[in-house]
C-alpha cells in the first residue's frame, strides 16, 4: 500500500512541477521586451544630484588627505595618493559653480584619465539605471557640462528616487585643465 501511495505522490509532484514550468514559460514568452538601460553613479553636491556615466567611474573611496597646490583655483582640492597612484582631486560642486563641497564626502575615481583624476562629492547616493537618454529632458540646458535632466522615478532599479542631472565629463574636465 505504501508503494502505491508513494507512486501517487511522485506522480502528483511531477504534474505540479510540469504545470509550474509551463506557466513560467508562458509568462516569459508573453511578449516582454528586453530594455536597454544605461547606468549612472548618482552623487550629491549640496542640494543637487548629478549622474556620472558608470562606464567612466573606476571606483569610490572615502576622502584622502590632499596636498594643496599654490595658486590653484578653488575647484582643485589638490593632489593625493590613491591605491599607489597620484591623483588630481577636483571639487565637483565648485566645478559646477555651487558652493564648495564637504570635506567628509566621497571621492569618485575616474577611469582612463591622464593624469589620474578623482572628483570630490558630498556623498554617493547610488547607482541608477535609466531606459534611454531619449527620455532625458535636454531642452534649455545651454552649452555647459550638463547633458540633461532625469526626472524622479526614471531609475529602473528603484534605488534613486530623486531626479538628477547627467554630466558630460569630457566637457566638464576640459574646463579645468590640470
């Protein structure tokens, strides 16, 4: 009697698993399209939120001691050692014309910059993924380093709830030769 009961249990389990697999297969074949997204590291500079293209970011660290350079503009915090490399540290808030940022924030090390560079920000908010730049409001921004504005709720990960401005890093860095 137990062998017959065990066979019925196994048969019922297999039928449930087959039905679940079919339901899952039908759900994924329901026409959902893959959506291409672009990633941004969202940082706070005072009350402003700015997005740096994730492909341009090498890493994020706590602040490092910087050596100030005589006669340097206020946008240049100085130079410091980061992972065995001397880096130029720019204050992102000052570069954007805002009041100088906090000394206690984060440093965002940029990828493929020569000389090596890092941006000092008040804090890193998170990583946002947006569907496409086609949805980014770019009207009336002028010729500055801001490419557009991402409205609140555009982040597909849901981690960044506020809107943010997308920065054009090459245009920004070209304004501040090191």
